[in-house]
């Protein structure tokens, strides 16, 4: 099997913990080189995963002719310059979310990749969780009827720190909702095949006083079928509390505990009424590695010259929703999405 040769820009954090290990399990992908501004990070990752080449300058990595695709996992404020450089080098790009500091910047990134003729995908890896795929199937076949409402919560504990770039808007584009809530926004729309049309939200700082981002936010989204979805994102609730979601329909519900995560786990329960008998049962799924499937899907799109699994348009729309959440909170009004 032909393998897509990958370079990684930003090899600390999520790349080290999850994406590179997942990439190494792919049959159609190979990690050729890693890059990080921090030489200690590159040296550690190079040795840890036995990767042949490492750099502290992205332009040196991008000059390699044997690299087909780039995975970018740097802080958000670095994305635009690095995407432009990768596109100029003719590399296909898988970009971590959010795409840019603003929707405007995200659109500029997408337009530039389109102009350069390279594929651009966005890292919403939770779509690749097999439980979420199975939930989507159950909803599509009508197992819980017409979707009426849904709720999703993603939380972690993130005390104030000068080295945490997510706590400064100029580096991240936003706080808990931009970093974590955006996963819930994407996932609920993916599983239900519905899209948000109107937003109302509140947020702020309850525990941690970051420079200019929120440690907590809640939003209600009116969907295109009239359903109301609620998303909550918190940097001020301990990780061990766990994350969850539930989707309600006219014939039942589907709930999940622990599947909103960086690992493919969790307990999913489907409750429904069949022939006047109400039952609750575990929804079976096959546990694997979301990051392996994410890289495999993007590599397959390159090999087959087909659409990438998560498009730039989907990434931009998710970011539009988050920007509407911030606008609603600041102005105290409902925001209609155009």
C-alpha cells in the first residue's frame, strides 16, 4: 500500500500525546519529520517515536520534497502563517481547530489553500469515535424519532498560568468555548445532521481570572428543524468529573458519558419505546483510535483525490457559531446565523 508521508508542525501537546501515536498505527501514513520551536520538544518526540528527521524551523521541514501532508498543531495565532507556508510548498494540510483567531482569518486560510490547490482538513477527531458514528446511524434510521433537544458538556481544570496560551484571546481566539465547546458544537451537528440557525449565550469568569478569555460559557442553539441544543464548556471543573451529552427525540433518547474525550471510550445508552415496552440498553461500538482513523481518512482523501473527512467549510461554520456565542454574551441578544 502506498503511504502518505507526513510532517508535523507543533509536536508538543496533542501531537505528542495523541496524533503522532495514532499516525504511527496507520497503514497508509508515515511520519517522516517533526518540528517545534522548542528544541527539547523536537528531540524528545524524535527519540520517543523513532522519527527520522526533526527541525526547529517549519520552513526547513516544508522544504523536504518527500513530504506529502502536514499536520499543524501549534497555537492558533501561528496557524495562518504556517498554513500559507505549507500551501506554498504544495503540501496538503490537516489543521487543528479552531482554524484561525477569527472567522475572517479562517476564511483567508481556506481561500489560500483552495487557490494553491491543496487539500485542507480540520481536526475534529471526535467525529471518528465509533460510538458517535453509531449514534449518527441510530438517529438516521429513526430509532429515537424526530430530534427535539440535546445537551453536551466538555470540561477540564485549567488554573491561571502565563504559559497557557489558550487563556489569552490574541493567541487562542477565545477561552473554554473556543477550545472545548467547539467540539460539542461540531459533534451534535454531525450526529444529528442538523445545523444551528440562531444562538443565545452567557459566559464569563467564575473561578479563574484570565486576561481576556472566559473560563465558562453556556449557549443555546436553535437548529434548522426547530430543536434547541445546549452546549456548556468549562475550564473550571475538574477533569475527573467527566464529560457527557444526551440527545432527545419523540421516540426516545441517546446518552453518553465519557465519550467526549481524547480516547475512544465511554458508555452509551439508548432508551426507546418499542411496542409499548420502554427499554434502556447499551449501544455497542468498536473501540479503537480516533486519531489513527482521522489520519487514515485524510491520507485516503489524498491517495484517492477525494473530499477530506472534515472540510474547511465545516470548521469555519463551527467557528462562526462560537463567535456568535461571544457576541450574544457581550450584547445580551439572540444572534441569527447568516
